[in-house]
C-alpha cells in the first residue's frame, strides 16, 4: 500500500529492510563512526554482528543509522519515558464556591476545605457567585476573598488576584509548601511500639 497525500506520516523508527536510501552514515555498536556506506554493506555488517540497523536521524543527509539491538533499545526508551512520567508533578486545581452573604459557620467550613486542598499541594480556585442585586455590590465579594487569602496566607499565596467575571468573582490560591504525606509517617511510630 502506498502512502497518499494527507495520510499521517509514520513516526515509527525505520529498521533493517525498511530503510530505503542508497547510502547511510553508519555508527558502530559502540558509538564509533564507520562513515558513509552503501545500504547493502550496512545491512550485511548488521547481519554479521547479529544486530539491527536502526535509523536514528532520518532528517540528516545521508540519514544516520546505528548498529544496535533494537528490542533492547525500545525497552530502555520505554523505561526512560515511564520514569520521566513518574517524576512529573500533576497540578490539580480544586474549586471552592462561596456566596457574598455567607454565614460565619459556613465560611469556616469552606475555609477548612481550602486549607485541606492547599495542604494536599493543590491549587484552589475560589469563586464567589453573585445573584440579583448582589451584583451591584462586588466589594462584598472582594473583601471576602481578601479575608480568605489572609486566613490561609501561611499555607498559600494569591496566584491570581480577585477579578470579576460576569456574575462571578474568582481568585486562585497556590500552595507555598510541598504536600505533606501524613499516613506513612503516622504508621511508622505505631509499628515501633513494643507489645506488652
């Protein structure tokens, strides 16, 4: 089957017989430069060494190919990709919604949720929803957001200042410290206690 215009270009690495150029720049199995050789000679050298001829730089002229064990190469690159994904930090934005005329007890509950999110290492988007006539008093929402930012300032900082967005006013808080992993720390002292 021939590739037609508009088909996606294959990103898979070409190996052995799939390399269709008259000559390649060959790199040996230990990284030594062999030079520019004909594709037939490169395939013969790969067969003699019981290795694969792998195209490592297709854009170069002529393309650069290396003698290597392709299965091992694929496995190692998959391991590196998995390791880099494991080390990435996933940023989660939690949302907490408030009303401008919030009761003290309700405010404390919402503030506890914000504190829990920040301690968990998550960003928090605090939204104040205005209804009806409340829209004519945006300063109430602004003061409430400022109060919340002051109450949690030891755990988080204001990343995006309060701003009006239609019927809502939003502010984003970012954690100042890394998340604390408590469960593992609490289990260790419990196991260390001797049984009577």
